C-alpha cells in the first residue's frame, strides 16, 4: 500500500471524526451552544490534560512512545497481507466480512499508534488500540485458553492503552499544548459577542428622561 493511499485514508478518517463531532454538536443556536459547551467541557478537558505533574507527564510520554512505536509494526503487518490475517485470525472469530475487519484492525493500530506517539487526539488513538487489543485477547482466549505466554504481550498493550485513555497524554503532548489555547480562543470569541449579554428576543429601546422643570414663580 502506497504512502499516498495511507495519507488519503488518514485524511478521510480525521475528516469523518470532525464531521461526527459537528453532527453531535448540532443545536439550533450555535453561538449559545458553543458557550454552554465550553463552560461544561473546559474544566474537564484542562483537568484531563494538565492533571499530572512534570514527572508523571514524563512517565506518560515514555508509555506513549513504548506502546505507539511497538504497535506500529503490528498494523503494518496486517495491512501488508490483510487476506492472510483475515483467514488466520478474523475467521476464527466467526465475524462477517473478515477482510473488512482485517483492514479495520490494521488501520486502527497504525493510525492509533501515531496519534498516541504525538499525543494528538490521544483518547481517540488509545481507544482504537484498546479496541483491537481487546478483540485480540478474546481471540487468543477462545483459541488457546488462558495461556499466559500467548496473552502476556496483548495484555501489556491493552493495559498501556487503557492507562493512556484514563490518565490522558500528559503535558508533553500536542493535546496539552493545543486544547487550552483553542478553548481560550473560542471562549474569548464567545464572550466578545454582545448578543451573549442579553437573552434572545430582547430589544433595547431608548427611553427619554425629562429633566425636572424649575419651580414656576
């Protein structure tokens, strides 16, 4: 598979994610919905990204690099021969369209690994890796039983991915650098809108005030 095809698929994947986000946020009043969403999301997002200190963030960086770099070649192997992976692993799960699931697993591991490495959309990348490793663990258990020598690598990847999903990427990531600035910029643009100061439908009407007349002699 050529690099151009991979870039096109990555662009389509990210575009679909942004489209899904806009659809879920589709409320009739976009400015007011944005203001309410920022008020609800900002504290949680900042706590998720900036919660760990520097030392903990270094640990999360090392975990991201370890999981992401080691998972890349698994995705590349699946995409190099998806039919073989579909026949060997996916078929044993008795899922329909095994070739489609083979491609889905390969791209989830490949794209998810890069997202985890850079700390960009980290929850999305960690969720993709956790999903594929959960299915892999189930496949190993259903075919080989509770064999620790077969399960140990899959469970290590699964545990690392879930740890990143729960704890965030740490401060040394693109998410931690971009999201606070984006939230601050969006909040400033919403606060600067004069329409936000009054409810919808309220019209300001100037009312003349007469000055007190002097007492007549």
